[in-house]
C-alpha cells in the first residue's frame, strides 16, 4: 500500500515539475515585444501634455554660500520655456469647460502681455485648435516677438503707457477681443491663473520637498503664481515664511511692507519708462491685481532687488553653476540668497526659475543694450555674492 502511495506521489510531483518547466521554457522564449506590450505605455497627449511636473533642483552656489538648501523649480523646462505655460493651458481649458471656447472653428484668443504668457498662449492655442492675437509693449526683448510670430500668432506692438490709457497693452487686448467677439484671456484678473498654481504647482513643490520647506521666495507680476503657491503651502506648512522678490520700479514691495502701492521712481521727473522702471521683464507692477490680492496677506516680508543685483546674479549663476536664466529668475535668486542668509544654515528655501536667458538675449543679456541704457555692470572674475548683494 505504501509503495502505491509513493508511486502516486512521485507521478504527481513529476507532473507538476514538468508543467512548471514547460511554462518557464515558453515564457523565456517569448519575444521581447510581447513582454513590453504587457506594460502600460508612458505617453503624454500632445505638446500641452508636457506642461508641469518640472524638476526641483539644488542651486549649488547659493546653497554652499549660505549653508541652506536653496532649491529652484526649473519652470524653464516647460515646452513653451516658462512657468506661464501652466497659466495659458488652464485659462484655455477653463474657457473650454465653460463653453466660451470651441476648437477648430476659428476662435481667437486675445491677451496683453510683456511676452512669456503670450508665447505660452500662442503655443497652447495652436496645439488645441485656436488662433492667438497678442498685444505687447514695443520695448521688450526682440526674440519674444520673433517667437510669437514663429508660433503663427498675430503680434500687435504698442507704445508703453499707463494702465489708465485705453491703448495700454492689456486694455487694448480687451478692446480687440470685444471688437471681434474673441476670448480675452485676462491673465492679471483671471482666477484660472491662481487656480493652476494652487492645484498643481503648489502640490508639486510640497511633494518634491516632502513637505520640508522653510521659505518660499517669488517675484510677482499678475500675482497668480505667488498667491496660488502660497495659499496651498501655507495650509500644509504652518511655519512656512513667504517673501516677495520685487524689482526696482515696482510698487509691490511697498504694498507688502507698508500697505502703500508706491515705487520711488513714481515721483515726478525720475521715471524712465511706463509700467515698471527696470530692465527686468515679467515681474513687477504698480497696481493691485485680484490674483495678487488673494495671497497678499500671507506674505511675510519683501525684498527689493536692483537691476545691478539682478544682472550680476545672472552672470554669477552661469559662472558658478552653468545656469542660464532670465531676468525674473535672477531677481528670485537674489532674494532667495538674502532669505537664506537671514534664516541661517540648515533651512530649505524654494524659488522659481521662471524662464531661461534665451528669450532675453537682446536686452537683459545684451551688454550692448545695457551700456546704451546706462545700466551696464560687469561681474568681476573674483566677485562673490557678498560683494554685489546689498
């Protein structure tokens, strides 16, 4: 009887081993393509699918100089080259959801911008089946106009004038939209601007830092980026300090510090140009937008950054880090350095690298332009952060 049990057990064991061996044999002989087909594809849908989820990088030179971990969110890696891609996409998607925009039937999106938002709108508009009409001041870096034209946008240049003038670039964009029954994006007041940073950019920073962040340092133009990220992170990080980085000529510094919208260049006879008296493009403003006002009371302090500091910081970052950024990113980095020095070693300071220097070649990055405007300043080979940041 025991012999029969042993025989049955042997037959059963042998059968199981045969089945397993056969299965393993055929699995190993499967073509690689068949195995790969079993995996989920990792594909984004169109160029607008590339927007967001930008890396958070350690800025080595600033970190080493302060003993803090100074981090820059590389927004210049968005497909349109700036953080404004997020805003453009969300404004358009929101308008689509509301039934205001319908693709591929000739709808035109109008916007008044100093450049980056216009470039982002032009790119997303083409990707989603719309036309773009961009109104800009005529004193911006030339490559911005060229990029817009290459993206098949209509570009209307106007003389820089006060916001109270009907021909100011934002006001004129609104008028053009009304004249043609188009869609006026209105980045300065559109809540979709704030929303995308509250719902996307803020959560990305929180995840990338694992919630360990002591300070957020940002400039503001429309105010949507600063307010959206601030409102999200302040809910998550109770000890977070938020600092405004403001270029010279902007009134936001005094609005945060003293609740008065005023810049020293406002006094009669001292102003060189309308809007904001600085070589910096993309941030700084002399009026209070709804987007900025949403987060204004959560801002703990502000730093004013001079043109000289911004220019030298941009050259310093290239020299020390190989990091080629635009003017607003340079302002952010100057203020981030100041905040890191103020907080002391061991803290985590986050800022945004809004765009690269590639769209600032003929102005902020042009020695010839800076000399012609009497604002040229050279970063000496042995000059350190402490030498040029006051």
